[in-house]
């Protein structure tokens, strides 16, 4: 029988330096890498803040934008020196996409797009001028092998999104959304698979994602404790929203991040790593509570149970624990079913109509739209053009929103919120945006994701793999994060937003890297 894994005390740093030969050389390399990481982060942060009028007023934002260019050049220099570092650290830029940076005149892009474009330009220049870089690039066959069966649904997804532009009422919106929510994230997926090949690269990517959640949590805590008067009072509660326009957006982001921190906390790691994981979890949990986002609470609770179940190695304990949990859950629901129903149906209600009731009619509106255009959808970011009369996408065509209930004639509450920008369901959102083929591609990607998750977990359990405990908690955390995103995605938008689309494909990329690093085969061939 295989021995259980010992607790591994691997460094929580994004890099694990192998000290071989000259010890001083290894230490020097370690600190040089840390300096490069800090330089990448600070240089892009300074470029973003200096001369950016779209940020809250301040001395740096009021400066001439030309003063920001040296920082962009400095970032490019660091990226030239350590391009995999720049690629892996890109998730740190995701939450700030609403505050774009003016490049030339009124042409503006998000911090994520600027970082991605810089990395792509550096990659092309290195390919053209560095012979060693050309040799180190993966052959097309090797890159395709890394994607494996994912390549077909990904290509189908891209094609469906591109074709949907032809039927879009607002092609400007559709083209922008295609770039921000499909092309850019998939381009980043390609860069990750090309340049991130080692455990250290994967560590850096995962910890950048965790750092993203921590930064939003710190901003949310600062907003609540020091700028509480700026928060809008909703049903007697002030909900934290940090850098977003909605408190729910924090929960949607944390779905992709917090379960990974939980998996690290509950994994077989030493006490130092566990303490660091706890330090990451606590501020995110605090801000998650302050968002009052019920959907995120439920989704992350389910993901936490998933992590706990996957952390149990003994089948007997797993069955007993699952049985006890189901019994306790049933008792809780029976004992407090009235209070639960009242809380769920009446919270955040307006004019006597709860958000649950509104969502039901919102889904019915989406289904009517799908009925009239099931094959190609209506184009990305064209939901509002067809859904309601609004000022965001004003149109004179037929609108599908259900203002009065068909059976009772009573108001549905949707008339009070004409600017709802999506149908509050990930699958309906994709179907309305890019048609049935985009939906089928998404379902195929998700099916392959959990199929590959099961294969990696089985391989780590049966084979002898170096640092398998670390790879295991990463695998479990990534799968749990996707589960949380899908859970809240059933009642909200968890995918087709710039930050969430990147997070979705980052989880896909991380799982593909874990397959390679763990030596898991697609079927019978070597990884």
C-alpha cells in the first residue's frame, strides 16, 4: 500500500530556488528574481497611475501622461529580462479594468490589456532577434499536445463569438467585447502554455491570482473602515464594492480565488504555509461578508465542502463524513426552512418584488430571445439592445423584457432596472451572446476540465510524483474555484466580463500546466 503523503514545507514564494553548486550563486539568483518581480509590479503600477485622469483625483493622476512613459519602458525592460515572470504576474492587473488608461487621445485600454500587449510585443521581438528564444519555443505539435482535446471546443468557441458579430445590432459593442472577453483571454492562455513550463512558473501564476484577491480585499476593507460614508445604503446595509461598481462583483472574483486559498490551507503543508494561507483567507472572508452577496456565500461554501471532501484520502471517512454532513444539512433545513425561505425570497426586495422573482422573469426574457435566435444569438454585449428600453444601448427594435407577469398582470420589477446588462446566468448569457455553438463549446470545455481534474487526481494518488502534496492542493483548489464560479454563475454573471473571462481561462491554463508537471497522460501517451 502506498504511504500517505508527508506534509511538505515548500516555500510559499512564487519561486523555489534549487541550490546546487555554489550556494552564494543560488542566493544571488533568488534575490535577483525577487527584484525583477517587484520591478515588474511597481513599474506597471506607476505607468497606470501617473497621468491617468480616469482614476480618482490625486497628484499623480493629474500629471502629464508623458511622465508615465519611462515606467512603461522600464516594465518592458524587466519583461525582456524575465518574460515568464511578466506573463505569470498579469492576474494582478485584472480587477482594475473599469478604470482604463488613455493611450493616445481618447483611445483607452485597461491595465490588463496594456500588460498583455506589452508581453506579446516582447515575445515577438525576442522571437525575431534572439536565436536562443526561437530554439526554446515549443513546436506546434508540442503546443497542441499541451492543449490536447481542449483545442476543438476552444476553436469552436472563438468561431462562434466571431460569427455572432455579423448579427449584432451594435457591432461596436460586439467587437469590443470580442476583444476584451474572448480574444485577449485566449491569447493569454496561449502565452501561458508557451512560456510557463516549470513548477516555479505555476507557483508564480497561482500566487499572483491569490495576490489579486488579497489586493481587492485590502481595498474593500479600507473602503469600509475609512470611507464608509461613500457606500450606498441598500436595504439598511452598506455593501462594500472596492474597485467595482457592484458588491456582487467582488464575490464573483473571489469565487475564482478564495477556494484555492482554502485548498492551500487544508492541504498537507507545513505550519508556516498554513499560517500564510490563513493570513490570505481572513481579509478575503471579511470583505466577502461585507459585500452581503448571498450567491457568493453559497458558492464558496459549496466549494469549501468540495475541498474538504477531496482532502479526505480514506474512503471510509469520506462516506461517513458525507453522510453526517447530509444529515446535519437536512436537519438545519427542516428546522429553519421558514426563515431560510423568507431570507432568500425577500432580501434586497424593491417595491414588493424580490431579486429571486426578478431573476425568474429575467430568465424568461432571455429564453424568449433565444427562441427567436437560437443559432447565432444576438452578438456579444448586445443584450441591452434587445432586452429593454435604456440609455446604454438605445434601440427602436422589439424589446423582450417582461414588465408585467403574463398570468397575474402584476409588475415583475424589471421595469425599475432597465440597465441589467446580462441575464444573470452563465449559460443563458453565452447562448444569447454567441448562439448554441458557443454554449456547446463552453459545456465541452467544462466537461473536459473536470475529466482532466479527475485524471490528475487519480494519477497523483497512484503514482510517485515529486512534491505531489503541493500539486494535489493546487489541483483541488483550481477545480473548487471553477465550481464556485459556476455555482454563482447560475444566478449571476460569472464569465463574460473582462476580469472573469481571464480568471476562467487562467484556471484552464493552470490545470493544463498541472497535467504536464504531474506527468498525467491524456489517455495512454506520455504527458
